[in-house]
C-alpha cells in the first residue's frame, strides 16, 4: 500500500502519496470577539508559527489561553469575530481544497451513538474511498494503533445506553481522521481524558503519522516529559499571547533561563513552562511577568528566525493534489446505507414516528369523518360550518407535524454534529447527504435492509 519516498532529511519513509505534503504557517494572527455592552476581547493576539510536513507541533498553555481558538483559526472553523493576519496552507491563503487538505479533531467528540467502534470505522473507511480489499486491514490497523481492540465491538453509546468510555471516544475520533489520511492533521487536546499510558501511545502514534510526511499540530494541556520530547516544536500561549515558539529541545529551556526562569534539573520542562506562564491564580506580579516574557520572545533570536522561515514558506510537493475521498455517488450510497442501518438499529425512532402518524390519521379521520360531504352537499348553514371546520383541520394537521418533529430532537442534534464534522473535514457534501436522508426516511425503504 505504501510507496517509499525520501523525506525532508533524505531518508526513505513509507508514505502512500508523497505529493500530499502540505506545510501550514500563520503570521500575525489575531482574533477579536465582541462581548455584550459593545466591549470586545482579543482571544488570540499576534501569534505566528509554522509546521512543516514530517513535523509534530504542540500548542500548550493554561486553560482558556486560546489553544482551541488558534486551532479553529487554522482549521477555518471560526464562528464569530474579526480575524487579522495570514494563514498559508501550502503557500496559499484559503486554498480551494482546504477541506480536503486539513482534518480537524475537535475537543468534543461527535459520533453516532448506535454504532460499534468497528462499524463507525467501516463507514469512515468507505467515505475515505479505501479500496474494499484493503479496508478491513486498514480498520484493524487503526483499531490496534489507537488501542481500541478491547472495545472494537462495543457500541459508542449515549448517556442512556452506556457504551465506550470518554477516553475511547477520543481515540475513536482520532482513528476516524487517521483513516482519511489528510496531509494536515489538527487535533484539539487529543489526550484529554486518557490515562498517561494511553496518552503516550496516542502521541507516539501521531509522531509516526507525522514521520510519514503528514503535518501534525495539536493542543495539549499536560504532557509528560517523555511525550514532550516527541514534539518537534512548541508554541506556548498565555492569555492569547505568544510566549514562545521554537524547538522543544534545550533551546526552550535556555530561552526561559535567559529570562530568569531556570528549569530545575530532572523536572518536566512542559510543566515548568506552564507554571511560569500561568497567571490565572493571582501569582505575584503575574501580569508583569507575562508581559516581560512576551516582549522578550518578540525580541529574541528565535522570533527572528521564525519570521525568516515565515518569509520563505515551504512549497508543497504536489501542485494541488489532495487525498482521495468518495465522490458524490459513492457518498450517497454510503450515507444511505448508514442511515438505513441507523434506522434499523434505532427502531424506536422510526416506530415513534410511525405510531404518531397512525394516531394522527386515526384522530383526524374520526373527528372529521364525513365533514367534506356535508360541506359539499348539506344544508347551507351546516355546509358553511363544515367548511370552516375544514380550515381548522388544515391548521391542526400542520401544527401536529411541527410538534411531532420535537420528538426526534435529541437524535437530530446527534446526527447534526456528525454531519457538521464530516462536512467540515471534506468527507461529505450536502446534496448526497440530503438525498440519502430523504430516501432513508421514506416509509417502506427501511424494509429494504
Ligand atoms: N466566541 C467567544 N466569545 C467570548 N469569549 C470567547 C469566545 N471564544 C473564546 N472565548 C474566550 O477566549 C478564551 C480562549 O478560549 P479557548 O480557545 O477555548 O481556550 P483553551 O482552548 O486554551 O482552553 C477563553 O477565555 C474563552 O472564554
Ligand atoms: Mg480548548
């Protein structure tokens, strides 16, 4: 499946499509949101950095420092607010194929709760256009890599029907994106909720993915010293400001030491840096210390070499080619199958709809029995009254249909989140989804399965 391709250092590493190497860089990135009362808040302020193919980068900082906001900006998922600065993906600003190039594993898992881990990955692999012969092997491989073998046949589950654990859901979300093999992988706290061994395994595996030529950027709020050593570069944020960008090696320790923050021997640098930059708990002179660190970084050699690197962004080695993904017809077929399977697994949702339609038909049928005849040929007064009541019937039926849709609201919210994730990651498009959803909802279609 894999072909050999020299990586940046010249060694031969297995990478399926070598031309899919995309660097990502951002410079002077700021994002401001409006708050109530006409106030505004800058949640990301003048942040710059880059990550090249074959590298893995960590965004670290105290909670609320803007890690998710920065990743949202990089992944093009910003909702409200104004953004300034420049993001280059493979030397281009807003490339047309951004959805096909960037996969983003968000902090919240959006999964279909009725499927097992294996079924979820099976549908993901079909949407990723993995050839049928290689599909089962690819699924099994990713299950093993993400440590999901013990729960491969357990359903994802929801608050009512318990399924896999929170940490397993996290790993399943990563596994789905790994199957899609996007050139750039953004992950928001992929190790949150995992025990230290599982976290280490996941980071080690993501490191392997990076070494195959992918660009991996992740936010992480706690890293063991072993995990920290696996990253190539580090971006430290505090209150949305950049405190450090550079290698994770001794350079980082020396940079902080030069500012008077000597990392004690045998301590975890990642923890030490976070202690230094955290101002949330009213540390003495916390604000001034942070200001000092931000200024010191701006004036440092590291910042100049970063700016130099940003001036000469690396060119992707393809020319617009992106990963493979299913075409509209295939998407339609996979989505239809998945929706029918979902209906089959959730018979009560379909059953509730059917029972309500039958009850509505019975009620309306008995209440308005023969009213049409009276309106057409009865006494003038009775006919007028019957015609008026037919108007009420129209309102009644419409209102009932609207209220009925509330019954499936929780289910709708679940599938909406999955739809949003898949669409934003370029795995599906609207038209095949709408057609498949419409067809799967027709009475009788379910019996095809
Ligand atoms: N749309 C928004 N409106 C107001 N405040 C926001 C908005 N988005 C993020 N924030 C604030 O910006 C800060 C950074 O948020 P976030 O990026 O989620 O932090 P992190 O992921 O590092 O924990 C937080 O203080 C958060 O409250
Ligand atoms: Mg976050």
